[in-house]
C-alpha cells in the first residue's frame, strides 16, 4: 500500500483523467487553477451594499438590528466610555470590563468614566463584559469583521455574556469583498501572509433553535451584542 | 457509525407510528421552508449566486488535486499539518495520535458530520479520552446516545419534555426537583455544564464548511459560538474535513456563504462565520499552539468523475431535507446512517455501498423539490434514478419487481400492444368494480389496497379519452 497522500492524489488524478461528465458538471471555462488563485477576483456582488456612505451606514445599522444587535452612535472614540456606561447601567449589567489592548488608553479614554472598572487582556470564564475593536463592518448583512492579533484576543468575542464592539463609521464597507481587499493590504498576519490566525464575521448575538425550533439568544457566545459606531474616526490603515 | 439503512422499511414504519416525532417534524416543515423563501426573496441575485456557486465547485472538482496540494502547502507554511486519510479508521487514528501526543484527557468538539461519519467519539472513548459535544443539539443527543437526525438541527426529533427528562437523568448533581419547563432553563443548564469543559479541554475538534486553498484557512459556520470557544481555548485545534470541501479563494468562499445560510436556516448570514488560518501568531494573547487538518476521502474519490460526481458539490445546508415529503414523514433516523433526506439517499449508497443502502434511493416520490431548492443545483432526482437503474442492472432488486419491470418494459416498447393490454385491463376492472365504485383488494396490488381502496376505472384509458377530446376540439 502506498502512503495515503499519494494514494488519494493518485485516485483523484485517475478519476479526473477518465471522467465522463454531463454538461451540468463541467467547468464553464478552461481557466487554470493557478490563475484563479493568483487573480482571486470577485464573483457576483449583490447590489444591496453598493451605497453612498450615509446610506451604507444606515443599512449596516438596520441589518445589525434585524439580527438582534443594538447600535449606538458617538461622535468620536472619546465618547465611547460614556456610551458604554450608559448601556450597562440601562441594562443592569456589571460595570467591570475586559477590554482588548486595541481599545485601551490612550485610544479610548476609559478613565473619564469612574463608574467603569477596566482590565485588559484575553477573556476568562468569569468575565462579564468584553470590549473589542472591529476591523470592518459589512452593510450587506450588518456583519462585524474581527481580526485576531496582539491587540484583539479572539476569546473576547465569545466568552463574556455581553460583547461591546467599537467600530469607526469609515470602516463600514458595503460588501465582504471590499473587506477582503482591505485585509489583503493590512498585513495583520504577524509575518505569515495577510490572514491573521482568526477572522471572525459576527452577525448578531449568539443564538440557537435546537430546542423545538424556538429561537433563544445567548447559547454559548454572548447574549448581547452592542455596537458603538464612532462617526468622526479616520479609517484604519 | 454503524448503518441500519438496510432496514429502512422497518425504520420508516416505526417512525410513522411515533407521535412525538410527528409533532417535531411538523414544526420543521412549517419553519425552515418559509424562512428560506423569505431570505431568497430579499436577495434579487439569489439564483444568479446559486449558478456561480455551482460553477465554483465544478471548477474545483475538475482540479481537485491541484487545490488540495495548494491548500496543504499553505497550511504547512503556516506551521500547521495536513493528515491525509483514506478511510474513517485512518482518520480516527490520526485524531487519536494528535490527542495522545497532547496528553489530552478531554476533547471539546463542535458539530461535524465528518465526525459522525468516522464515529470519532466512540473511538476516543474507547481509548480513554472524553469527547464533549458542545453544540446544544449535539450535546443533547450525545447524552441520549443517539445519532443526529438532521444535518443542521441534530435534535430536531425531540420535544422539550424529552430533553428535560434527559437532563434530569444525566445532570445528577443538580436538584432533582428543579423546574425544566422553559426552553431557556434548558439552555442555561447546558451552557452552565459546558462552560468549564470548554476551559478545561486539551484539544478542540471542529469540522469545516470549507477549506480555502489560497490561504490555507478553514471556514466554520455556526450560530451558537460553541465552535469558536472550541478552537480558541485549548492548546490544539484539530479540523476534520472531507476533501471535496476545498474552494479556491476567499472570494469564492464568500459567494458560497451567501447561499449557504439562506438555504439552511433562512438567515442572510449565520451569526459566526470563522476563518481559521494556522496556529497562534507571535504576540497573540490566545489561540491554539497547534493546528491540524485531518483530510478524509472515505469513498469520495470513487464518486469523482462518475455518475455521482455532482453530489460532491453538496455544502450540507439541509434544504433538501427540509423540503422533502419523505424526510418530513419519517425523519432522519429512518435513513439509518449519518446523512438523510434526498442528499443522504444519493450520498449514502456512494459511501457505504448499494447493498447496504439500496432502499434509500427508492424512498423518493421524485417530486423534484430537492433539486429546486438546492443552492448548488445538484440534480438529486436524476441521481436517485441512476441508483435505481444500477440496482436493476446489478440484479439487486427483488425477483418480482424485476419480472414486473421487465414485463412493463416489454409492453412499453410496443405501443400498440401496450394500448391493447391497458384498454383490456381497464375495461375488465371497470366492469368488475362498477357496483362498488372501488376495490378493497386486487391481485398484485396488495401494497396499494393494504392501506387504501383502489378506485374503479371509468372504463376507458387516458390515451383513448385524450384522443377523443382532441378530435372533439378540432371539430
């Protein structure tokens, strides 16, 4: 017996050489795979997200709210602490935050809100509120795009029952393809290509319908997702 | 997983007599199809995206060896490892070896159909490692030692009362008289039970909805967030995936994602769509130190290039199950193996053989709804027909049905004789049954008359009536 890798690849080559495929199974052009990988061109992009900046942000908010996220707008990052304090007190939530280094002082002036206790780092099981920064938003579906990295631990997105995400209005794109193009340029891969270890698209808070198809929020991930849009921030590089 | 597909007929009879299953399945048939319809209506480009999704997979399958090697090269460059496995046994051994090397005692696991296919849980348990299912539905059926009954809603066959009974029985450390009336309470209890397991696990095992050749990424689509806790907390992340899951680029994956959730649950996008690319990077505060992809063949290369090639486009959304009159009548367990519904009826014989799963391609009314809703435009009915043809050719059907079909084929190829025989038969039946208007029993018609009466024919064949109407129209 040959080794499994050679065996499988051999079986594939053999099957493809002798393939007799109906019309519906044939590739519709003879594009070479190497070309396709190199070009990584976009396929059809729905018209839905192709909007001017104001309408795009409005669509993002509408779509995010449709999937049970809440959204607030502040004029700049300086306004974030006050909004977070307001949100937590309105919902009777604990005021101790576990925040991502990317949103720590001096980026966001947390000390202006004495009500809040702020700690930095990855999430622990006991954390109740996580705060992180989105790399981008996608108006098409109200989706947040989070990149892992030293400034943004992935666990903050999933472990605490309340997740607050800060995003600059200028980072809200119309569609996913636009965000991939930005990620290809951003160099967030820590020296290993352009992809960071984890790219997380988040569309609303966690949910399940596994019990009699009844929708329940907060299955394992956060039960609440609060998005704070900072209007006047310059886009991320 | 051990198959009971060979006893489909008995399985289906049992399912039809199960009142609780009836309730559960009627909820399913009200929910998913309406949600899918609404989501499709909200996106004018939906059908055009389905065409493109089909084209992407057709291209990939035609260059499958290239894309798998490209994927492997990227994973390796990132510091990860790809393990090629021909069979379920090889895949189980690969996972076990990784777990042993990591000194693992518990493994958290997010829902994976490949995991079911290779029966990884049994294998780990047998070797002293505890696998913990973390998807709520999978957790419930793991406690009950049952297989999933639906690709995306594994516990769809259970009522909340059954789930409450299971929790009371298995969570013995909790107060026995606690209230478990509300679904919310059940969810909170499961969440509480699983929290510490997530944090304590040594290895996280997930499936993958896609593999991306360009970047060496694996794509995970979930709603609960359990998969994300599964790969981000333990030291080792193992992805198990079958080889047809590969797609060329991030853009191609994006196109398929646009049709996946809409077809599955009617969401525009699932809550969590995750692209995992290799192990932890320098400076990362969390994430696994090791990243493994266990790549499984298990019969797929046998389907490649042949009659069932197009089945390899399937993205496991479950839309064909949700719209299938047979699935909605008997549920997933009756099919007797990991998959079910129309996609299962095509795939299962391909993976475990026609001898074992020969009943499944026959469990179809050929209504065509499955093909109509399939986001990858897989011609499921015509492939079911192919299996039936193979069955006939390989003499795997019963002697009676072969003789019957042979007789019918003989007549069908001789139109004049066919018309004569049919006209005669119908005239005789019409005469015999005129008084009653129906037959309670007919020779060779027991399968029909066992459950319902056969109406008396009105004395003329459809063809002769049609001819008369047409000539009447011309007058």
